[in-house]
């Protein structure tokens, strides 16, 4: 059992999102970020590992979600509701789609916010985290 944060061993994993279903990919990534794959898992400490996701622009979604799923945000002004369909958002910001899905699966507290900080998403195959020596993660 891990007693202190100094003893936590952190590794990095890499996931190729090419052809993967968005929800299933997000579940696997959130599990590693939160640390539930380790025997030393604790809810009050961030025991998770870092994850690099490449080829975010090539994910799949099932059903009619490309045309039906809508991402909303609000500017704070009257009439300031904005929305964008998944199909358009995948073209403009594919990294956001995966980050948003993973964020929804992490706890809404300080541990979840810290875990989300160890997620790096790239639209293409190139990434700048080779110094962390990421190991492939099977999804």
C-alpha cells in the first residue's frame, strides 16, 4: 500500500487511436490516468500514470453520433450559448473530443484534475514525449 505521494512510481503509456471507438478508448485511458490498474490504487492520491494519445483525428464513433452529438458551451452573456456538432469538431479540434470524453470519466475533484493533467493528445502520429519512453497500451 502506498503511504505517501513520494513513493508513487509513474510510467507513461502511448495509445494509437486510429480506428478505435471514442467511448471505449476514453474508458481505458481514464482507468490508467486515475490509477485503477495498479494494486496500490487509492482514491485520495493520484496514483495514475501518464498517457499519450496519437492519431486523435482518426477515431470512430458508432451509430449516428457524427451528425447528432452536439458539444455546448456558454459565453456568459445573454444569448451566449454556442454549440458544434461532433463531425465539425473532429475536423477543427480532434484533441478536444478525446480530452472531453476522458474528463467526463474522471472524478470531479482535485485528484481528477491532477490526473487529467497527465493526458497528452495529438491529432497526428507525431508527438514530443519520446523522453518519457512511453510503453504501448493495449486498448
